C-alpha cells in the first residue's frame, strides 16, 4: 500500500505545544509527517532556520515517523518532491480561516496532486502561537506549559538570562 505522507509546513519560530499537538494528531492519520521549516519567510525570525530545525529535532526525538526538513520556494513543489499527498495545517480560530483558505486554494490551483488537510487545534492551545510566546516571554510572563522546556531554555539563551 502507498505510504501516506504529509508535509506540515511553517515558520516554527519557535515550535510550541500547539505545533506538537498537530504533529501528534497528524501522525495518527499519516504514516510519515515531514515538518518543513520555510527558509524564505518574509517575517524576521527570532531563531535562525538551523536553530529552529535543531529545536524541533530535539522535541520530537522519540518519533521515528516524524522528521524535520527545510524548504525554499513553493510549498506544493516541495510537497511533490517528498511524494506527499497532503499538506497539514492547524486551524485555531475563525481569524486563521481566511488566510488558510486562500493558501489552500492557491496551492490547489498550482497542483491538484496535493490536498490541504486542516486539523482544528485543541481548545487548550487555541490561543497559542509562536508570536504570543515571544511576546509573553519578552514581557517576563510565564511560558511553561506553552513550549517544551528546551524551547524555554533556547529563549533564555537567546536573551542571555
Ligand atoms: O507558520 P506560518 O508562518 O503560518 O507558515 C506559512 C507557510 C511557510 C506555510 C507559507 O508562507 C508558505 O507555504 N510559504 C511557502 C511559499 C509558497 O508556497 N507560497 C504560496 C502559498 S501562500
């Protein structure tokens, strides 16, 4: 039987428990999940691509069906090069919907070989994003419970606490 492969793309700046929730749930549906860190994002990231990849590798180390990679250029081209049948995205709230719908439709316009599959974020993480983590952290708020301890340490190291 054909192996079911999904690409889970994003900035992951840094990875949060919300991302991990989506990865773990995607692993119940797909045989392999490739967590793909975008190299050509227009946002100015806090962590370099290599730092983000290393953080993700450290937190998913127990899974033999999830791997981390980076990609440049069009997501659908990357997904096709991985022989992935699907792109997985997490949906947190209605506010995510418009952008995600647009992205899914553009991607489907480029290639009908790759479907976008949305997983609704668990209620517990519905407010959570990498940006929120960085903001709370920068204001000295608590982020334990939002990111794995390794990510908290990486933030501490970045800001030399
Ligand atoms: O975590 P993010 O920042 O919401 O991820 C956005 C990402 C990386 C998935 C998106 O920007 C993307 O797919 N970039 C690759 C370029 C591309 O294929 N663009 C066309 C679809 S919008």
